[in-house]
C-alpha cells in the first residue's frame, strides 16, 4: 500500500537529481519512433537516444515512445537532446508523481496514470505515463512495454487523414484520449464486480463478501486519488494559453474532459453504491443475528418454566401430597401444556415467530 | 447498475467515430418535422433524413424530432445535413452522456436526461435527449418513441401566439421546460413512496421495508447524478453570450432554472428523509431486540434460582434432614415464592417491565 | 411530507399558465390597501382588484395586501393592473416556490416563507408570501389571513415618522424584517423543546423520546430548506444595483441580513445538538442493555454450576458412595457456597457488580 | 441552551428599537473614561453619560468603557452623544448578536464575544463586547464588570510609548488582542480536560465519562459558533479601506488574525480528538460487553451438556440398566470430565479464553 | 496533547513581547554562519549574535542558522541586527505557530514545522523552523540541534555550482525542500505501520490493534494540521510578487509545491485507509461475537428441550405409567435422539453451522 516506495532514497539529494523511484527492472529501455506528416510515415525502433536526433528536423511530427524508465542515463540523454528542464527528467523517472501539467514555454509536460487490471487478484496496476510535446514532437515515457496506444499507431500507419494531417498537439490529445477511454473498460469490469457483490450480499452475507467490499473500497480510494487530478490536467490543457495547442484541438480536449468528468462521476457513484452494499451486508448480518437471538429466547423461555415444574416434582420431600395423588401427574401434564401454549401465543402475538 | 454498458466498445476507435452505445432496438428511426411561423404550420413524418432538407430554408422555425438513435447512419446524415461537428454526432448516439451544453457558434448542443417510471419494479428508466438549435431550427434526438413533448406539439397546432411567434430558442426552452416539469411528477410519486415507507417502518419494521429503503437510496444516487448537471446546463444557457438566445427567452430560462433548483432541493430533502427513515428502522429493530433480550433475561433470572432450589431437594442424599421434615415442602414453597416475587420487584424497580 | 402537492397538475401547460398549487380554500380573497405619505394615510378594504387602481397615482406609497391566492383570476387581474410578467403571476399562485428574488427593472419580486406553529402536533406550517415593489407601491400576497404584519400596520396608523416618510423600499424591508423576526419566536420554542428533550433522554430514554428526536430532525430538514435561500434573497436585495432601493434602506437590509444569518446559525446549532441528543439516547439505551446482559450473565453463571451439582447428586445410580455418606450433604452444601462466593468475587474483581 | 432568550420580545417592534435582550441585572451601569495622548493621561469614573462629553474634544484619544448594558437609556444617550445609528444601539443592548463588523464611515462598529470559565460546572460563560471607534475615541460596552482589559489599562497608566503614542485604532486592536489571547487560556484548560478524559476512558469507561464527552462536544458547538465569525471580523478590519485604520496597525491586525486562525484550528483539532475519544469509549464498552458474553457462553456451554447427563440418570424409569451397573457411576463421571475438558479445549483453540 | 503549552503565559502582555513558549532547555543557543558566493565559502560558529554582523556586508550570501530559541535575548539581538519587526521576534520564540508566510517588503518571513520520529513510542516530534530571507541573507531558527539541512551544507561545501551561484531565495527554497522531502521518510514509515496493522487486524483483531489504530488516527489529526498550511505557505511564496524571489527559483518552488500536495494527498489516503482498517477491525470483532452467540444458541437450544425430557421422567409421581413400562426408557432414548437430530438439521438448514 505504501504509495511512496523508495521515495525516501531521494531525501538529501540536490533538486533535479533524477533517481528512479519504482519497481526495478532489468534490460534496456525500448525506443520507438514515428515520424510522419500528411504524405510520409517512418517507423523505427532506436537502440540509442542519439539515433532519435535526426527526426527532430523537418516539417514532420516526431513521436518518440520510451518503454521503461529505469535506465536513468537514457532519460537524461533524451532530456539533454530536447532541452528539457532537469526537474522534469527527475519527475519522469520518479513514478510516484501525481497527475499534473506544466507549461515550460517551448513544450508542455503532462504526467498521468494508466491503469491495468491485474488478472491474479483483481486489483489494479498503475503505470505512470509522462507526455512532453513541443511544436513538432511528442515524447511519451512508460514504465513497461504494452500500452493502450496501439490503435493510435494503427491509425497513423493506415494514414487516417485526421491523424496524419494534425500536429503534435492532436497526437498528444490522442494519447490522453486513449488513456481515459481505457478507464471505462476498467470501470465496466468494476461495475460488474459490484453488481455481483450486491446480489451475493443479499442472499448470502459471508465475511468473505465483506472482505471483498472492503477491498473494493480501498481500490476506490486509490482510483479516485489518481483520476481526480486528471481533471485538472485536461482542463489545464484546455484553458492553456500556450500557442502549442491549436484551436481545433480544443474541441477534442473538451471532449476528453467530458469523459474524465464521467469517469470521476462513475467512481463517486460506485463509492456511494459500495456504501449502500456495506449497509445491506451489515443489516443482513444483523437480521440473522436477531433471528438467532429470537430462537434462543423462544426455546429458553418456553422450556425454562417447564423444566422448573419438572424439577419441582422431582424433589424428594417425604410429604408432598401432589406426588401421592393419582391426579397429580395428569394435572402437571395439563399445566405444562398450558404454559407452553400460552408462551407460544405470547410470542405469536408479539410477532416473534 | 453498470452505467456504461458497451462503452468499452468505443475504446481504441478514433475520436469522432459514432458508435451506438445503449440498448439495441430493431426498426427504423422515426423522423417528425414541424415547420412553422406565426401564420403557417406544416407537420410531416419524414422517412429519410434527406426529406428534411427543404424545410431548412425560409423564415420558418423547423423542429425535427428523431425517435430512435440506434440507426447511426441516419444520425450521421443529419449531422452532415446541418453541418454538425463529428464529435457531436458521436455524443448523440452514445446514450451514456452526462447532461451538458456546448456552444458551437452557429448552434448550441444540449444533452439532457428524460425520466420514465418503470411500472414493473418501481425503478426509473433514463432516456437521453439531445437538443441542437440554431437560428431557425431545432433538432431533438430521443432513444424511444413516446415523450413529454406532446403538449408542445398541441400548442403549436393550436397556434398559441407565444409558441408560434417566438423563435427556435423559445422552442428549445419549451422542450427543456417539459423535461424538467416531468421530474416533478416523478418526485411526487417518490415522495408518496417515502411517506408510506416511513409509516410502515414505524409500525412494522420488516427486512422488506429495509430493502425498499436501500433501493430508494440507490435510486436517489442515480437521480441525483442525472439532475445535478442539469443545473449547469440551464445556467449555462442563461449566462450564454450566444446571440442565438434572445433576451425575452432569458426570463423563461431563469424560470426553468428555478424549477431545476427546486428539483435538486427536493432530491436532497428526500435523501435526508431517507436517512432519518433508515435511523427509525434501525432504532425500531433495536427496540424489538432489546425487548426480546429483556424477556429472556427476566424469565431466565426468575427461574434459574428456582430451578436450583428444586434441584437441591431433588438430591438423593440419604441424610438430608429437610426432606424428612413435614415443614420442608411448605418452607421450600414459601422460599420459591419469595425469590420469584423479589426478582419481580427488582425488575419492576429497574423499569425492565 | 410530499413538498410538491399537485405540482404535477402544471406539467404540460404552456409556461406562464397560473395554476393554483396548494391547499384549496373557498371564499373570496381579501384585499387591503394602505395609501400614505408623511401627512396623509388612507386605509381601505377593496372588494375588487379594480378598486385599487386609483391609489397608484399621486406621490403616495400604496401597499396592497392580498390574503388568499386561490382566486387565480384576481391575481391575474392584479398582474395586468401593475404590468407584471406572466411567469410572475404563475409563481405567486404556486405555493411551492423556493425563496428567491428577481429584478424586473421596474419592480422587484421577492418570494419568501412565513412560519406558523401548528398547535395540535408541534409541527410548523409554511405560508408563502410574495412581495412585489416598485417605486411607489408594494404588493404582498399571502395564502391565509392572519400574519405578522400587524405591528407595521399600527406603526403606519400611528404615523411613526420613519415608517411614513420612507418609500416603498422601506416598507418592503419592514415586511421582510417582520417575517425574519417571527422566526426567532419559533426558534426559541424549538430551543425549549430540544432542551426538555435532552433532559428527558438522559433520565428516561423511552422510544417515544426517540420518535420526538426524529420528528424534530425532520422538522429541521424542512426549516433549513426554507431559511437558507432567504439569505441569498436578502443579500441579493442588499447587493442589488436597482435604483428602487435607496441608500439609507441598505443599512436596514444589512441588519435583517444579520438576523437571517443568526437564524441559520441557530438552526445549524440545533441540528448539531440534536445529533448529540441522539448520541445520548443511543448510549443510554446501550448502557441499559449492557446492564440487562450483565444481570443475566451473573445470575446464569452463578446458578448454572450449582444446578449441575444438584443434578449430579440427583442421579439415581445404585452405587454412589457420596449419597450414602453422612458427610455427603454437608460437603455439597459447602461446595455450593464456595462456588457461589468465588463466582461473586470474580465478578466483583471484574467490576461487573 | 436556548441561545435567543427573550429575543422574541423584539418581534413586532419597529427597527432600531433598543430592547435589552439578556440576563437582567439591577444597579447602574459603570462608565470609566481614559483620556490620553503621549504626554498626558486622565482617568475618571463618570456617573452620567453627559460627563463624558468634554473628553471628545482635543487631540487626545478617549476610551470610554461601559460595564452593564441593561440600562438602555444610558446606552441611547451615548448613541446620541456620539451620533451613532439607532440600529447600532439596538445591537449593543441585544446580547444575542453574532460577532460582526460594520463600517459606518465615521466610525467602525465591532461586536465580539468574551469567554469566562464558570467555576461551578466547567461550562463557559459568554459575554458580548461591543467596540466602536472613530478617529479619536473608542467606546467599549460590556455586560458585566470584570474583564481582560486590565493589562491594557496598566500599560496606559505606565505610559508605555507604543500604547500612548498610537491612535484609537491601536487601542481597538489592543482590546481585540486581549479578547483573543484570553481564548488561549480557556483552550489550554479545555485541552487538559480532554487529555484527562481520554486517559480515564481507556482505563475505566464509565457512563459518567461518556456524559463528560457529550458535554464537551456541546461546549465545542457553542465555542465554534462564537469563534468562527471572529475570523471574518478581524480579516474584515484588516482588509477594510476605512482611513480610520492606519497602516502600522494593520501589521498588528494580521498578528491577531493569525491568533484567531490558531484558536479555530485548535477547536477543530479538539473536536476531532473528542470524536476519537468517543470511539475509544465505545470500543472499550463493546470490549467489556464481549467479554461478558464470552463468559456467559463458556459457562453455559460447558455446564448445559453436563446438566443434561445428570438429568438423564436422574430419571426414575424402573428399567434403566446403567443405574444398576456398578460401573455406571464411574463411567458417567469419566464422560462428564471428557465433555468438560473437550469443551474447554474447543474454546481454547477458538481463542475465547 | 495540549497544543498550546504555556501559551497562556503571554496573555496580558503588550503585543510584540517575545516570550519563549515551548519546552525549556538549558544552555546557550548555537549560531552557525555560512558566508559564500560562487568562488568563496566561509563557515563559522559564532558565540554571540554580534559576531554575525560583519558577514552582512559584501556581495555574498550569508546563512545564519540558530539552534535553540529559548535564549530570547539572543533572538532579540538578532532582530535588532537585521531590523526585524518586533512581532516577528515574538513569533520565532513562540513555538506554537501555525505555518505561515509574511511579506515584510525587505525580507520574507516563513514559519514551518519539521518532523522527527520519536523512537520510543512511535509518535512524532514537531520542531518549529522559522526562516527569514532578504536579498543577501537567510536566517533560520530551530528549537534543537540536529536537522535535515546537512545535505545542503555539504552541497555548499563541495561547491555545487547551482547551490553556490544562486542567491538567498534559492537557499531558502533548499531549506523548505529539505523539510518537505523529510516528510516522505516519515510517511513511508507510517505507511508500513498501517500495512502491518491492517494485516494484523484481519488475522487477530485484538484491542491492542484497535488502540494502535486510534493512536495513528490522532497522529494523523496533528500531522494534517501541520502540513495543510504548508501548502498555502509555498503557494504564497510562488505567487508572491516580492522581487526577493527570482524567476528561475519559481520553477523550483512549484516543484516543492507539488511535493507538498503529494504529502497532503498521502495523508488523506492514509486517513481513508485507517477508516477502512477500523471498519475491518469492527467487522472482525462482530463476526467473532456472532460466532460466540451462535455456539451458545445451538448448545442451549439442543440441550434445553432434552433436559426438560429428563426432568419430566425425574418427577417422583407415584402414578406415572411410563416409568413402569419396560419400553419407557428406550422410547425416551429414541425421542431424545430425534429431538437432537432434528434441531441439528434445523440449524444446518439455517446455515448456522
């Protein structure tokens, strides 16, 4: 749960010292380059940061995607290549950032969070995606290979006019849109889990179902924490006066903003529904307990007086006239029935049965 | 409950791809056209989008209402006909929108939610209504046939001067007003259900009543979620600087805004009252349980000592002087009465009876 | 509880159709006119709206008070007479309005709520009061006869200089001030009820007291709902740039604003105190229950082992050496005492006694 | 608790009618005058308001302090003397005001609350202090004699340069500063009570401790209600554009503002801690109850089966082979031990012991 | 807990009287001076405030760090030396300040809180750090020796260009950054404690774990109270129009602002998770209790009827035909088995087993 693993490694270092904070991973980073304009597309896998330099020139849009940010040296080289502020390189490799947007004049810097479901235990995995875009280039940094950007790549390859004609700002928007759209898939999955849970809790309120509610509640806390700042990021982009963002792109940004609001709305709704589900669980459990207590009370209050009667005539006094009388036994029998029936009627009247 | 059914279908598609999200329905869409000015009214059912084109011309107001948005092709054709932004067509067919307003210069785009009660299970059905209006036309898109707009149609047919003289902005306002007025009917119904529920919970707090409270609570979560953004939509219209909205219409918009505030207010009040009802249920249940426990305790604590006494004189010791004595039995009888009566008095003094 | 009784009657009607929403009442409306300036006062009861027309002229302030708004025709006639917007007439007769203020240029329109205690069941009755004032007239509309304006009438009759010299804006302020001052009387009454309730809950936490708490809580929900918007109404008047309100009146408006804030403050405090009272009730009940459980446990745990002992020596085995021994009975007697006393000491040490 | 005692007396009176609302007190008001400048100090006790008039002249600062506001006549005379607005005199004698600030051009009017601990029952007493200051005079009105202003008087008498050189605004600030500083003493006392309470609740959760928590909670509600508006009062002074407040005084006002924020902060913290204390109480009680229930269950479940066994062999059937057998008794003895021990082990394994 | 120890000492003193509020400590304060520019560095431990005076001159940055603020005389001397406002000296020695920022034109004054873990009991120790910086000097005041500034000292000594070239504003930023970075270490530690606690609460919900939750909750209240105002402090610095802060430093301030937001975010997340942990504890306890109650109920309801049967045939009536019959005993045996088994099946069907 500790959301700042290794963050303490950084304490005491001068500002702008890039230290990779996050899960360590072996292997080289993977650098993919898309260089395109309306008529032309070049796709390349670069082995070194330096190989990307030539793409910067010309009137093409250059998209450089880096998978793996543990190789701090490469990220720093990229920073030097594109003239990025040292604090920014530090932010990219520190996977513990809150989604944010920074306007650095020549380029905009966006940090956001991509969500992956973890198949094993139904929790979510967060991946930090940093996007930097200038007038003719987009840099995207991810923690792992495998992302939600493939449809964008395909649209570029297929030469969809909108994708190829538009500038770097449209590409950056497309990346954000892909990330936000991906949230819906996860929310749908979550919605189904909550639906099932609710059905289960009504019919069979086991402690296991309770644990599931509590796990989802915690999941919601983290989900909320990552998605809320996205709202500010995208509205920040929309309201930005940077001339890197062209007017037609703003309509699209408003659209992705609407989607983000909807994601937040859905998360808040799920939280409310989880609260109701929790209430249903608690009242189901309490109903069961009350039933248990009633059974105990009914059994006990019927039999305790009866047992007293039998105890009474089990006493060994020499002089107990009732014991000698031939009517004694039938009278006790009748008396016991009267007690039992009247108790039963009392409980019936009280609606305890 | 999953509020984004099939939304995931859209992930990976380029922005502006209209994909119908919602319940699938067979059959064609139904297109109705009202074309009117102060002196003239033409009403027509069009079979194709293309048939609507001629109405655009002239100094009349044209209201085109489309029932059924599953036929994406028709909606797209309409979009092309009226020069709508592609993202907008996407929003119309995606029934999972949050109420919103967008100013596109030549026309305003409004998304809102119409409520229908579902007779079977007392829940609500939501229907998305999209309204687009320019200087001389209003387009309205609904999911199903059957709406709350019939009174408006009748007023147009009867030639009510206000309705016929005013422009497209007044017609758009009338549609919004009809939708908001409709909420009151549903709120009244809800109010009655809550009243009945409260009466029931006081007299007979069954788990069924609890389930009803929880169902209403969930209903309120969704109701709230759809009505709150309506406030921003209508105040957005009112504050809009678009010259599509004429000054006299603004007075009416403020009126419908007041109604929306009142709807929200009523929803919040109902939520508060449901909380109180929940508290009443819980305290009723807890009162009953306490009563049950008291009965158990009283019966048990009166009879347990008595049973001990009878057990005592049921022992088979050869040498128990009390058993032989002719006073033994009467003394035990008296002792038992004393124990029972003093216990009774103790409980009486403690106000447990 | 349903706060919009008959509101649904309006759905489907064109905007500006005045439909009386509220309790129906037989009889005519009562129209009272005060026409005054510094030197002159005329008081009249008009039988028709038309009779009020002459008072409009001249340099006097005209106050027309209408008791009973079920006669929609009269209200409409008044609307025509004074040139009021049709939506406004609709608002006056619809008693389901939220307090609000509207600036219509030539006149200001204020809706507010007057409170009456209902002697029978200790609930409140709400009455909608609509106030319209222009440069030289004030119209006030009430649901029933009987109001809090008598002191104002008396001051006018007595010719108090402040009342008679000031304009229509001061009169309108006086009406608002009378309404807000009236809240204090009700709040004092409420405060006393809450005080009594708290004392009762500590000494004798009956379910009846709980019902009273819950009733007051509901009362507070409605009270709050009606008073909160008053704040915006009066601050709206104060900040208004309308030249109908003269500067000296603003000082008075700020004073009534302070009073409204104080009313709201008191309501919030009462809500908080009701919560504490509820907590006190719940903990009192829980204390009692714990006491009940302890008594049961003590009685049961002392006697259950003793009963076992007596049962043991009540067994009918032929060969039980203890039964034959003359020491058997005294030893069992001693053993029982030891068990009882040690149990008692155990409970004493555990502080259960 | 009723926070508006006698407030209802005012309903129906014309605005600006000063009616003393608050505890009635016999005796005359006490008027003290300090008249000073850098070189000169005159201190006098006036018996009549009129005696204060001469001090108004000259280039000295005049501080008139009135103890006791029940003598409405004197307050009114003072109002006339200094040309105060009638509503203001009304506010001074109505001790039910919310702290506020009003700028009347020639003078500023401040209402605030002074706190006194009530030694008897540990509650707080509120006293309303009204401060009016113009360019060369400060009027302060208190409900009772005895205040926190003595150190200010001493500083004036001792001729501390800062106190004597500065104008009326600095004196007004000094009064506010004394009032706010006084809150800290009370908060410290409260802090200690909460600390003690928490320690007590952990070791010995009695209902008395609970009552103490609830009393403190209520105290906090009133404390909060009086201190929150002080924040607006002082920030209102600081932001005021009135030329009665000189620039050097603003630094001091910001300081007292910081103190007010700290008081509010501490109150909020105490509220949070009281909530935690309440939780500790509830969980302590619930722990105890669970222990009680466990003891009952363990005793009952061990002895109930054993009692059944003894009952079984206490039956009087003629033909019960076990009763005749010489092994019968030892076997039952062994069986009972086995049952008791296995039950014990079961509970031990379940960690109920 | 009392957060204002000795604060009451100040009540009644004139404003600007520096009184040390906080833990008293013997010994002299320790004064360390760093005087540097790009090429030059002088480090000195001064024994008197006066020794620092020469460093003020020249085009170097002078950092004077004072450990220990109980020696009010020295702090006052420093105040005189650097021309500080008397209220400011008062704030420095009063360790009960809320984090704040004040712009005094020639210098900026910052109060913030440094956190130290207390090894003994896992609580936090707060230390107030006051920072004052002008165009060429930085004064920092701490309560105790030992701080988080050593890495900054080392960077200065090593002559890191960024540290040495930049002005006083960068040094002040570095101090703030060190303080905020230090929070992460403590948050990580807290995160681990919360993780462990949660695991423990699921497996073994002891009252000790509950106490730990409650202790952490209280810790969070204080943590929150100290860190929230830091946000305003740093955003105040960032938005400040003071020309003491150069533009390049602002980028760094935004960075430390982001860190502060992240600290606040993490605290809020921890609070939410503690709430969930509390819920888990409560439901674990309640599950256990329910299990206990079920065992009691099952044992009691099986054996109570059986005990009644045995009691019945333990009665000593002379005329009980069943007792004489040779089939009596086997029939009762069978009957008892039937009762026990049917009870068992009933509980099984009810899922109580």
